[in-house]
């Protein structure tokens, strides 16, 4: 999952928090506000817009034929989604807002103009595509080589931030359903594993934050 480039501004129309290349791109786009749970992009559709997040969060995901969801990433201010539309092909994933969200919406034609005038932005775009491709490769490797417990602990370790008291905390609010969609298993399986970790004294929950009290065991 990518980290936000900066904290969102009080006024989402204020673009001063963005790096210069992204600010110039946002200024070319149309500022739009979306309610929570608004579907911005639907997998399989053909679209020509890139969404640059100014405030809020969006989630990129796919749904299987059985209704099971897999999450590819959660993106906040300074991140963008929909860049794969540059080739004119169908959308490779769906994107939905997780909070009330403001985006600068940029068409493919405008994006190409921006790249022609701001060559440095092309390097940023390529770097992000590479990072997401590498993440997709790592996720595929985890699905193939790790069991559910291994994928669960890998996710928790990636999201955990060291605290002053020696523990680690996950700032993002994670429901068992959310975790299940990220590691590719059922919510019931996640609930069972998390309960075992809590009973073993490895994990606690306080104020809707998950705390890792000590290193998670390699196997369970």
C-alpha cells in the first residue's frame, strides 16, 4: 500500500501541499467531491480519466465470481489511480472511496499534454507503475508460497509502526473483513487467527487501533 505524499489541506481546493509536478497536473483537472462508498472506476469498463486524490482515501480492488474481494491498495492525498487508462484498454481494477473524498480528475488527453510539457512527471508516473507492479508481484508470490497465517502476519508487520513503549501499532482501522480482502481468505479465518494471537498475548486492540505487543511467531 502506498503512503500519502502529505497531510490533506483544510481546503481541498488548496493545492499547495502537493509536489510541483502533481500540483501542475491537478490544476489542469476538474476538482470533484465524492461521498463515501462512491464507485469511481469499475473493473472492465473503458475510461480515460486519472483521479488524483486531494483529500480522503480510495481503495483499488477486484471481486471474484464468488463475491470474494481482493484489495490491491489504499491511496490517500498525493496518490493517483486510473493511470492504466493511458493505453486505452479496459480498467484492470475497481476503485471506491473509503471516506468523503476530493479528487482532481484529469482526462487521458490532458495527461498526455502534461507529460509532454512536464517530462519529469513521466519519471514519477513510471516509478509509481513499477512500484505497483512490484507490489502485485509480491502479493502473487505471497498467495502462492505463504499460507493464510503467513500472509496475515506479513500484512500486520508491513503496516505496524514502532511506538515509544517498544510495541508497534497500526494506525489504520482494520476490520476482519478488510484484512480478509487483503490477504485473500475468509473473514471467519481471520477472526479465528486474530483471536488466537490475542489469547497468546501477541496482539491487543485499544481505541480501534491494533497493537503488536511482541514479535509475531513465524508459524502458528
